[in-house]
């Protein structure tokens, strides 16, 4: 299974990625985790990424594309993966297509988690307090929602046209949402 997990910031992609990757037996590949690890280690890439993350903006495509290409070339991703946080722009869709074609693969599914904006903002502000995330102030959280709506939401139409998209309500208990996703994936197989 090679799938994308999409949805606005705070929709539960990271949580669901971990659960679903384990259930599907594939690695969860999260650009957010890669960025945060680089920021924590204060690598050159991490310092560059932090500037954009703290402002609520996307890290530039060339940096993100290189990291994703590298990660999807790893042996554990060859049989499949669950990609969380990429692609975020139409240009990245083309790059992902190229990366997959280089390995003789294609996407099997795109799952979009959905939720009301105010629910997402509340969820992210609570997470910021618990985890001490500097990139989750209310202004930044709201800006990230706007950036998602403008730049990433249009990708859902691209994947819908390819017959790969299923939308799933991302609000509820973790297991409840996971079951909704797995049920939705079965509809694509038919």
C-alpha cells in the first residue's frame, strides 16, 4: 500500500499515520517529523526549515522534495508507505509522481481527514500547551489553516480526478477514525 494522508493542520494526520502504518505494515513517513528532528539537531536544513515553520509557512519545495526523495528511496519504503505532510503543492504532486515512477510504483490511495476549522484551531492550541510547540501560537495556527486552504486543498481535486481520493471525518476517538479510514480504503479496492 502506497498512500497519502492529507488534511488541514490539526486534523490528526500524525496520530492516524502511526496507527494506520502499523495496521497496514508500512512505514509512516512524516515531513513534519523530519523537519522537527532537523530543527532539534540544529542542522543547516533544520535552521532553514525553522524560519518557515515559525511563521506558519511551508518549507520550500526544493528542500522538502530532496528529503522526501531520499526517504522514499530507503529499503523499508519499497514495499509501501504512508506519506503524511507531502505533497502540499501542485508542483510537489508532479515530483512525487516522478519519484514513484523512478521506482516503478504508483499511489494506491489518498485519504483526506476532514474537520471544522474551529475544532482544528482548538485542538492545535491544546497540543501546543502540552508539547510546548513554538510553531503553534493562535495566529500561526490560523495562518496555517489559510495556507492549507489556498495551497494544499486544491490537490484533493487532482487526486479525486485520478480516482484515488477518499474523505474521512477526522473528528472522534483515535480508533473510531482509524476504522473509518480502513473502511474507506476498502471502497477504493472495489
